[in-house]
C-alpha cells in the first residue's frame, strides 16, 4: 500500500523546520544592545546558511560516488552557492572582528575572564574557518574541468577527490560554526 | 556517434591539492611567525594587510590572510601550468593530501604550537 505521506515529503519538512529554527538563532540576537548587533546578525545568518547549504551539498556526494547521471551539474550549482556564502561569511567575519578586537570588546572581556576562550577557541577558529574557501573553490574547479570526463567514465577516482575535498570543507565549516556558537553563548560582540 | 570529450590530465588535480596545502601552510606559518618574532613579523603583516578596508581594526590577521591567499593563488597558477600535461596516480597523492591537512588541523590547535614555541602574554 502507498503511504499517506512520502518519505521525501517528511525529509523535506524536517529539513525545512531545522533550517528555519537554526536561522532564527542569530536573528533573535537583535534584542542585544551591542553597537555591532546588526553586523553580528549578518555574520550569524551567513554562517548558518552556509552550514545548512553545505549539509545539502555533502549529501550529493553519495549519488556522485555511485555515478548517478546529472549529479555533477547539481553539485556544481550547490557548490557555487556554498562558496559564495562562505566568502560572504568570511567578509562579515573580518568586519565583525573589528568589533571583537575593539577596546572594551569581547576579546578584552575573554582575556580578563576566560583567557582560554580567546587564546584557544578563537585563535583556532579564525584560521580553520578560512580553510573551506580554497577547498570549495578547488573542488568546483575540478568539477568544471573534469565533469564531463567523470560522467562518461566508470572510474571513481576523481569523484573520490571531490568527496574528500568536500568532506574536509564541511568539517572545517562545522568547526568554525560550533566554536563561534560556543563563544557567542558566553559573550557576544 | 558519440562525440569525443577532451581527456584532461590528472596533474591538474594534483596542482589544486598542492596549492591548497601551500596556502594553508603559509597562513599557519605566518601566524606562528608572529608568535615567535612579533617585532618583525607584525610590522610586515600589518603592512601587507593594510590595503584591506578596516585593516586598522583587523590587525595582523589581515596580513596573515593575505599571505595565505597569495601563496594559494600564485602556487596554483604556477603548478597548473607545470603539471597539466602530466598524468599521475591520484590515489597515492590523495592519501598524502589527507594526511597533510589533518596534520595542519592538529598543528593549528593553539596548545600544540604554543607548547613548542611558548606562550606569550597577550595584553588585553
């Protein structure tokens, strides 16, 4: 018997609700009275959208490795989107970093109260969060140059390269995202 | 008749992998340089980053980003033209790449490089 609701509809509903609620998290920051409030909302929304889109992107690796027709085109589109979002998040991050380092800002507060948050979490995050951009652009370039070759051949070596680049990209994005969340939970900019 | 697709050489992919590694290494090296020798390094890093809008607030981080960006892009262009006519076995290089990136992710963890090069007091 055909189920009343298809598995796809359920999955889309779940993903939609998760996405909506996740994006609400940075937006609710507007009750803050910081001078850098809007900038931190932009950065938070950008980072959240990047991670959400990258989760969808990561799921396209499975059909890619199985050699399903049309996957290269879909993956290229979503990878374009993730790369643009990553770049936007890096730009807003640099901008927000001015507020983070400003006198009486979050950096000073951390160094006085919890030095390890700045000296370990922030110092790690600010570098690892830059890694996704070269990984994503490299993967997009390989898909652009070798996409047709990949679709016509049964050899999955190049697909494996893409899979590894995108998985590393996703891991670095998640590190930046989680450390950012952990820090803003203690002290926002 | 199926049309022929240009078969590109896998050296191009190797160029992508090596340039990513070089870019990341340059980024981390410039950071460690500013820890071990702040007097010289910070002067250079501030100067390199000073074209970026807001560099006065971003500080030496702007210069570190620029060094990483320059190493990545320049090495990619150079390696692309050197390697694009060479067919290589990707499997071995992919293992090397993964190992290198994981090593970088570990070295970038501050308690590890500070254990080697020491903790400098950071003034608020």
